[in-house]
C-alpha cells in the first residue's frame, strides 16, 4: 500500500504540474516575482526606519540623563561648598548611577548603528538585484511575446493549431453541405423534368407522364379512325359538304 499511495501522489502531482504549466503565463509570473521583491525591499526599508527610530529614542534618553548628571554634579558642588558633605555624597552617588545607565545606552546606540549599517548595505544590494531582475524581466517578456506572436503566425500560415483546426473543420462541413445541396438540386430538377412531381398550381386532377402518353395514343387513334371513315365515304361517291367560299359575298350585301 505505501508504494501504491506514493505512486498515486506522484501521478496527482504530475497532473497538477502539467495543468499549471499549461495555464501559467510567464509574463504574469515574472511580474508577480518582481512585486514580491519590491515588497521585500519595502520591508527592509521599514526595518531601517524602525532601527533609526529606536536609536533616536535612546539618544534622547542619553541627553536627558546627561542633563540630570550635570545637574547632580552642580548640586553636589553646592552642597559641599555649604559644608554638607553627606548631601554632596548622595548627589554624587545618583550621578554615578546615571553614568552607568549612560554607558548601557551608549552600547545600545552602538548596536543600533551597526544594525542600521547592515540593513542599509543589504538594502543597497537588494536594490541592485531588483533593478537587474526588472531589466531581465522586461527582456524575457518581450522575447516571450515575440515568440508567441511568431507561433501564432506560423500556426495561421500552416493551418496548425486549435483555432485553425476549428476553421478547417468548419470549412470542410460547409463544402460537404454545399455538395449535398447541389446533388439534391440536380435530383429535384431531373425528377421535375421526368414529370414525377405534379404541379400543385394545376387545376383538376394531375396527370403524370404515362397518362399524357396514353392520351396522345388515344387521340392519334381517333384521328386515324375518322380519316379512314372519310376516305370510305369519298370512295362510294358520297358528296362531301362544301364549305362556303370566302370570296363570295352574302346576298343583299
């Protein structure tokens, strides 16, 4: 089971990787990476600002403590001049405590300045790297756009590609439909000429080609019969009725 589970996990990861590779836009990926680097640079600058602020606060505390130490020194001198040695000693003890605090604050200021210097150097190095990345990013984006355009042009020229394949299939379907329609039109014309179809505008019962041929035969037979009858009458001496002469004018005209 562990082996099967591992293989399944590998297959899933491979499928996901392939899907992501198809949908990934290099230009968008590069722009996103550039934005993340700018965010990192901004964080470094914010860190430097915080270090400088902390250093300023410590330096302000130092100034306050130095002022207190100077004041205590003056008070100790005044007390000693007035003959109050104990009060002068107490003032000097407070002064020494402040001097100890000033030593600690001086060390903090030194550490903060060192940290500020390191952050500033890192900021400068990061700034140079980001600028180099930005330049390279734009070059890669331009190259990718040019390559993509070249691929699209080549696909359009050679008929390769999903879109051109759809166009080719659509054209093939149009040709097939046109051929089918032409064949149907030819068949309809041939059937119409052969009299297969009745004229829907004709009055009375429609006749097909067979009916018309039979009618012609019947009509020809009747003419022949009547002609034979007329010949027989003429052969027996029967006088055929005379038609009026068109040149003669009616009486009384």
